[in-house]
C-alpha cells in the first residue's frame, strides 16, 4: 500500500478474511464509501491448501468452497449493482490452469476452481447486456510463495531438494521456465482495460503453453 501511495495512487488497504461474510460486507462497504463505485473487481483469494483426497477432511472441503468460490460470489454480489448502473465494469477471477489440466496434489483447487469458471461463464451471459465484462485468468507455474509451499511439500514427500522440484516443473513448460508474477499481472491489466472490451466470458491461461488442452 505504501509503495502505491508513493507512486501517486489512491489506495485503501483492508485486511479481510474472505471466508467470513461479515468481513466481506465490511470490505465492500468501505470500498464503496471511499470510491463511490468499483469499476474493476479482481477476485483473488489465494488457493486452498494442497493435499490428496485422503489428506483432506470434510471441513477442509467446506473451507475451500468458502475461500475459493463463495468469496468471489459474495464480493461480486455487492459490487455488481454499481457496475450495472453505470453500464461499465470489469470482473476478473484469478483461477488456475488446473481448470484445464488438473495438478497432482491440488485436489481442492482442481475441483473448486472449476466451479468458479462455470459460475463466471453463466454470469457473463447475465451481465453482458449491461456492458459488464467478466473473465477468468489461469496462472501456471508462477514464482510465488504458494508455489514455494507446494514445492516444499513435494520435496518432503519425494525426499528430493526443492530446487529439483522447480527444475522438474520448468521441464513441463514448453518455454522451459516458470513465469514471473509481473508476466501474469500484465494479462490482468489488459483485461481490465478498454482494449479488452470485447473479450468476455472466457478463460485465459498464462502458463507458457503447459496446459495440453486445445480449448
């Protein structure tokens, strides 16, 4: 927040647990009070914990639904009316390439992010006449803290170095490297712009060609 403010941006930072409806209400209310209307909503709550089916409890599944699906649904519910009223808006959901090709050890993410994509595609048909554009962006292997957590889990499971896990991942990508967060962010910025006004209801992978799906 401080960095953006130094660059001249008007920034409001609010720490929020997106699995709590009351905190989502407070977040949306403060944003609308400060800015009047939210023109661009990026739903990005991070990902549910890694694990196999046997590793995860019923509560893990319910928590993952709240974090990954319902946070996007409920934030959009509160922000969408203003977008519709002004007949302009951008909703961008951060998902994962697991919606195109499941990732081993991420059964929660693989399952629930598909629900986000289906919800967004359906919503796109409903809000299109109001000129509200909604899309999904799927990061592949990107050098983030979350990827480091997954690498550590795999390294411990397979008794190898974390560096070897990263090398193995890079070998799965036609570009033979992992993405930087900035490369992913550039696509999000494009979708939020006027230049992407006719890109609607789609899911874009930013994965260096790793996904083998043809769609």
